[in-house]
C-alpha cells in the first residue's frame, strides 16, 4: 500500500500546483488559454496567496525516493480553501464561511481514500477556525465524495452568473 504525506503547501510548491490545476481543469473542459501562459499566471497567483496567507492549500505527497516528504516526493493531490468573512451579525448568524476549490487527485491515485483524507484535513482546519459552512462547485464525478463526507445541496444560497455573451 502506498503511503501519502499530507502537508501545508508552501510558495515554492506553486509551479507544481499550477500544473496540477491546469491538468485538472483541462480534464473537465478544453483549455482556451495557452498552457505556458496559464502556468506563468497561475504560479504567480498561487505563490502570492500562499505567502500572504489569504488562501490555504494542502498537498499530498507520495515519497518514492525514500528520502521523506518534501525531498524528492511527488505531489499527487491538492485542495485549496479561502475563508470568506461576512459582516458582523448582532443575532448570532454565522460570520465565517469557506470556499473549497481546486481539489484534485491525479487519476492513478483516485479511489483509494486519499481524497477523503485530503477533504477531512481541509474540513478540520475550517472547523478549528469557527467556519460555519463550506461551499464549493463540485464536478459530477466528485459529488459522491462530498456526499460521503457530509456535504449536501445548499438551500438558502442564490447565485447570479455573468453570461459569456455579456447579457444575463
């Protein structure tokens, strides 16, 4: 059985995380941006947010080198979270929510429980910070994973999506 180490991502992980994001998103829908341009833009974005702490990310590493996590280990999964702070409420309504995104496990490591471990890591972190609800936009493939881990369809939320044509 393979052993995975889950750890917090660091700014120096940004290049591999950008590649993982590109692969994951291009798997769901054809890319319209040049891969090199995307990787450059995404790497800078990720590194900045990991440094300033505005986003949290965890990675799962598979150590095939025998040298330990971070020393030749291969990143095989990631999950990103941003805490969304609502305005103060005088009536006890929740003031902290979290947006979970870019949750990816490379295909050859899916289906063995790593996704659930990664998700639990993110959820536990959110709970330790008083986050009331975690929201996300799942792919059809990921819905069972989220359902097994206590996620359900939101009832009280609405959204407005900008049309690609510019109208609503």
